[in-house]
C-alpha cells in the first residue's frame, strides 16, 4: 500500500467495519476501499425540485386543482424573492 491514513470513527461505525470485515473475510482497510469504490460508482443524490414535486402531487389529484397549485407555487416563488431582497 502506498498511503497509510488514520481516521477517527465513532464506535458504531468502527463496529460496522469490523463486522463487515469478518463477514467478507477481508481486512478493515479492504472494507473501506470497497465501500468508497461503491459510493463513488453509485448514482449521485439528486436534490429534488420542491416546485416540481408539488406540481406532480397536484397533477396526480393530490387535493388541489392545477390552477390553485400554480397560484400557490407563484405565491411561494414571489415570497422567496421578497425574503431574499430580490
């Protein structure tokens, strides 16, 4: 190995790594390497668009008709602009 690194982990995380190492029959360092590789290759988290989520809810019959939903979204948008001083 070319890099030695020290981490400070909480007890629960340290125990998880030890359990995985025993289950996979590999070193704790290999558990970390595999976990980092899997995290890097996984789909990135997408920040949901709250307005799009509201539109989808209302489009599915979530309680308000489309006109009321659009009105509400426009009101929230204007309020946010006001709060930001725009």
